[in-house]
C-alpha cells in the first residue's frame, strides 16, 4: 500500500495536483508485525475470498504495484547484511521510512508502548481483524491495556447469520479465544466470562485456569462492536466505483488503478459465491468512519445500553458465535443477589460482559460513495 502511495504522490506532483495524504504525512504511521497464529486454534485463512495477498490477487494481476522483497529488512535488520543485488535498495528503504515507521517489536508490545507513552483515555484502538494481538497485549499487561480510551471492533454476528459458518463471523471465528478474552475485559468480573487458560506441562499433562486476569482491575474496558448486523448493509458497488474513479484511472492515477483493480477482482469473486450480490460490504472502513465521526448525529447504540455479548470458544459447530441473552427473565436487583437457576450468570449484575453495539449509522445509503471520495481526496473532484 505504501509503495502504491509513493507512486501516487509522484503522479500528483508531476500533474500539478494537490498532494493530499496530509494526516499520514504529518503523523507517520508506525507499522509492526502481528502474531503469526491464533492463541490456541488452528490458523484460518480467507484467501479463497481475499486472495493470497489479501487484495484479491492484485500482486499477480498488477505486479508493478508489488515492491521488491527487500522491504523485509525494515522489520529485520539482520537481513540488511545479506547480498541483495538490488541497485535501488537504499532508495526503497529511504522512501518506505518516509511514509511509515517500521517497528522491530511485535505488534502487541507496540500497543502497550504507545499506551504507556500517552495519557490514559487518549488512544482509540481499531481492530479490523482477529483480536490475537489485543489479547496478547491484555494478557501481558492488563492495566496498561485498559488505558485505551476505546477499543472499536469489527466482528461478530448477533442477530443474523455468520459469513464463515452459519453462526460465526470470520474475525471472531479465526481466534475465538482472543475475542472472548478481550470482550471479558468489559465485565465487572472479567474472569466470569473469560475462557480457561490452558497449559501443557513437560510430562504432557494438561491443565487449565479460569483466572486469566488479576483481581481486581482498576476499570472496565470501553469496547464498541460493529458486527455484521450493521456492516453488511453498508455497500459499495461497481457503478459507484466507476463513477468516482474511472476518470482518474484514464488519467493514470496509480491509486485509482490500484483500487479499481482489487475492488474489481473482489466484485467478481462476490458474484461467484453470492446468489444476488448488491455490492461489497464495507466492514472495516465503517469502523474507521465511526472513529472519525462518532461525535456526529446518526450513530446509535443498541437500545437498553451495554449488552452482555459472549463468544463461544468450545463448540464443534458454534466456535466464534456471539451469544446474546434474548430471554425476558428478570435480572438480579443487586450485585449481591444470585438468581436461582441462572446458569452462566447471565442475570447477574456483577458478572457478564458489557459491550456497546452499533445498530445505526445515519450513512447507510451514502457511505460507499463518501468513502471513495475520501480515499481519492482532491483528485476526485
């Protein structure tokens, strides 16, 4: 992506167009490499949908957008001592460093470092993939992790079907244990919903502990969930893409060509697997839009306030399912009261999770076009 942006900046300068990307250039992004596998489950990939490169195979169909693999040396300094045979090696590294800052730390440790370096309640974390890195950060230092102002999560399916199984959305399915552990930090009693921490001894005996987090913690995590229930209906279609980007593609914009190519490939894939596709759901961009505009009118949370949403981690067919108690049973009237027959403490005031869930945005019909216009910036005019 940064390689494409470099080319876009050069193109805009050569054609006398506004540079754009002001926020990125003013606040250089820090890029860290995350965990290679989920906490306990087998790794699950979505390359059948997104392609092996995560961008619908664009690095095969448009290989000129793929940088040489010398960029890997940015994250592993030992590679700089190897013979590269690339004359543009120094230029590539210098440009990459100008557009982003590579980290030599694992992603979860960078998360903790940033939270320590900044005042509490000033950093919002947006998670648009499995929650492995967040769970690792929370396990290593839960109090530092709780310095986050808000954790915004794209994940789960509450009242509709899943997209990877009949009941599970991909991100919660891919690392259900991690999702459950992060969700648990929203609870007054986190260990009441967190799945047991399993361990295996040297002699092969397995054991488990339900106390993953220390007691007590100083506060509850403020987590906002955008599940498939809300993201599915925020779409962008081929006609909208063409209306916004076709003239830029003809003019030679690298960014427009890049976006047009990978979205076009994605539209084709959707047509293969969906019966009557209306477009591509903008799951992840909607989370970013929420953070940018959350103070504006239109965003609505689930009626009744925070919800006790839990993640199934043990089921053969239900792994990654988000469970919400829809029964009409009376809740406990005090923190001390325990309701008879309340298996799982769903009716307790001091147990269970407490998540914010977005149910309305105010931009359902206009978001696709607005997002593309924002991406292409002043060149889209």
